[in-house]
C-alpha cells in the first residue's frame, strides 16, 4: 500500500461528507432535530439551541462506505475480521448514540438515555467485540510503549477491553462541547493511529479505517467549525470514542491510547476532579467542567479554546507516534 491509496481514502471520505451535508442538514432542520442546550451550561451557548444535531450519521455513513470501498478494491478479498470489528463498534456505538439523540431531540428528554441504559449497551457491544477477538485467537498481552516488555493479562484482557471501549466512548463524548472541538481532536488522534497502523504495525484495513475517519471528520468540519451549522451529537461522539479504542486494541497499542487521546483523558479527569472536590469539600476546582468550559468562563473565545485544544491534541499525538516509532 502506498501514499496514493492513503490520500485517495481520505479524499473519498471527505467528499462523501461534504457532498451529503448540504442535503442532510436541511433535512434535519425540517425534522426539527435541533440541539437542546443544558441550562447549567455557559449562557453563551443558548444561541446554539435549535442547531441541527445527529450529524454523526453523515460521519458514520462516510466512514463505512469508504472503508468498504477501499478494503474491497485494494485487498481483493472478503471482509477481514478487523474491518468487521471496527464497523461493529462504529455502527453499534453510533446506534446507541442515535437512540440517545433521538430521545433528547424528539421526545424532548434532555438527558437522553439513562446512564444505566447507555452503560448496558456499551458493555454488550464490548463483550461481543471481545468474543470475536478470542475466536480469532487474538493475543491477550499488553505492551509497554517504546519497549519490548509484554504482560499477558489472560482473562483480565476482557475487562481491559470493556474498560477501554466504554471509557473511551464516554471520554470522547465529554469532549464534544464546542464547535469543531471533537471533530478536530478526533481527526488528529485517528491520524496518529493511522500512521502507526501503516508504518509501525502494517495493518491495511486498520489504516484505511483510520484515514476514512480523518477524511470524514475534515469534511464534517466544513460545516461544524465555528459557527457550527450542524452538531454530530452522541451519534458521532460515542461511535468515535468506541472506534478509537477498538483501533488501539487491534494495533496492540492499548496503553498508547492514553497518550494519543490525551485531550480526552484531560477532559474526563476534569469532570472526575470537579465531582470529587465538590462532594468532599463543597468547592469547585474549575469554573465548570468539562475542561473546555472552564476556559470559556475565563473569557477565552470559543475559537481560541478549540484551536488551543487542537494544538494540545497534536502534541499528544506526535508524542505517541514518537514513543512508538522513533524510540524503537
């Protein structure tokens, strides 16, 4: 596989998203699938109310179609178990997010699915993912990044997979709070894993999937950058979070997900710290969590927060690639 295939993959996903968005966004608006805004959120976000959501459907469609086209055209074989697993997670978590969005925007229940319902769905998909891996005798060890040190977890690997898929989907979901924030940071993170899947661990299908996601997200950014004309909703964020964890698992870079997905980790930690601090001391560490809202309330413009987080995400991604490729 050469660089032309990689460029073609991103171009196809980008074009699919850009071409269907002008059709899909008005359709969502006519159906009144508008975003609900949390009352406890920043007041400046109230102007976003009514902006079409569920735009994640466009991302999922673009990624799935591009992945199927490119893997079948250049691999000349039936779908590999890697592609099937990646699409299982992408579409499975996407469906879960769609149900959550549907309840919010159509049934007007702002919180969507209950935490328990969402957790059950996430765990079920994670278990199916693990079962398929074990049927293919997938190794159960984890490796310390930048070293040859391995640790076989045995049955504990199942718990790790559940933790990674559920935790990553929720962490990425928390990051989706500003125009273009998640689309940009996720594109950077998937790009890093795409490089590693191609350069360090030659896996054609995983590389194609990652670059399809990058292309789709860049196309989505055309309409999601500030001021956003559409939001991806949980349909997109849960699918992206689960998918990036699945990519990390299939490339045996489980630990590196913490570094490459550093922005998502920081966003999650800010929520955990805020909750623990408030419940134990009655005081808040941040003006508001997740972390991006803290900087908004400090007076930063939305675009400044987003571009800063993109830069931080790029640094984390470069660090992850450096550790795994250049150190070795």
